[in-house]
DNA sequence: TCACGCGGGAGAGATA
DNA sequence: ATATCTCTCCCGCGTG
C-alpha cells in the first residue's frame, strides 16, 4: 500500500473510499467494459519512473496512439540534481507533504513555511496530494492517468475530468461544486512553487522531477 | 462563430 | 492581529 504520513494517509484513504462509493455504480459499468485497460494502467503506474520496471510499450501505444511527447515549459530550472535535498533519507517519518511540496528551487522563505505547515498540521489535504492518490488508484484511470514514456506527466480524460474535480470539491467540503476549470487553475498555480508544471498539451500536467522522485522513492520504500 | 482550455488577478479561508 | 499560503472564483484571450 502506498503510505505517506500514516495518519494523514489513512484519513485521506478513507475519504477517498467514501468518495469512490459515490461513483461506484458508474465505475462498475465502466470496468466491465475496460478490464483489460485497467491492467495496462496498473502497468503504467508501476512504470512512471522510466528507471523502474519497463512498461509494456505495445499497450501504451495502443492507448496513447495519438499522444505526442509534450513540450515542457522551461520556466523553472529543469529537473535538478537529486542530491540537492539534504533531508531526503534522513527522516523516516516525514509525510508526503514534507517531500512532495518542497522542490529545492522554491524560495527559502516559502520552503520554510511549507515545511512548518506540513510538519505541523498535516490535516489539510492539498490538491496535488489528492491527484497523486487518484493517479495511484487504478479505479480512477478513466478520469486521470499517467502518460507513459513521459516521466511524471499525467493527463485528464476530456470526458471524465469533471469527476475528478467533483471528488476534489467533495474532499475539500466545498459548498459550491468544483469544476475542472477551477481545479485546473489551482493546478497551474503549482508552477509558481515548482510542484507541478503545465505541459503544452491540453489537459496535461507534469509533476516536477524532484517531486516525482520523492513520491516514487516514498512509494517504493513502503511497498 | 463557438466551445473549450488556459492564464491573470483579486479575494476568501485557513494556518502559523 | 498580522502575514502568508492555498486555493476559489471570475473574466478575457487563444486555439482548433
């Protein structure tokens, strides 16, 4: 099981379970028709990191036949050295927030603030944590999924993107319904902190290399 | 022309 | 009480 901070993740996982129950009926119908695709997606999830186990290229090509390697906006220092984060590996109890929200090119002031926030409360789920949960959940691949052969890149389904947004709105307890438009706006704001970049392709975003590496390292460590 | 996705900016709510 | 962070919301623009 994927584990971040134990308490935080357990709570979020339970929330996710509740959310998923809402759309369970819809999913049941979908899975009956896409069982094979889900197997493929599990494979992609495991192969998000190109250094991980090889991905089934044939199945990827089938599903992503129309996909072209995205152009990554070089707005920030691209994918820094992994040895730049001293805290990594020193803490065995840090939550996902500690790692995933703190690329090393974020300003010192911001980093300090975020570290304090993540370490202090950990109660408030952040959008990119939620999205990572969705991406790691094979039941949600019809809404949002990793793009194979593109490290950390994920893409929303044009048909089901609003389901993800609706779940996000539920998770946050918003009174007004969340839409993809609003959720994607929040996603694009992550470019400022370097957590997620906008890829110049519709409905497609990318975790920063730093963030992705830490997520994956955490993921592998808890397998 | 139109629908859709994107980005700017302001502001609300939560947190330190 | 204040500063900061993280969205949320609205609006206009670009593109297919």
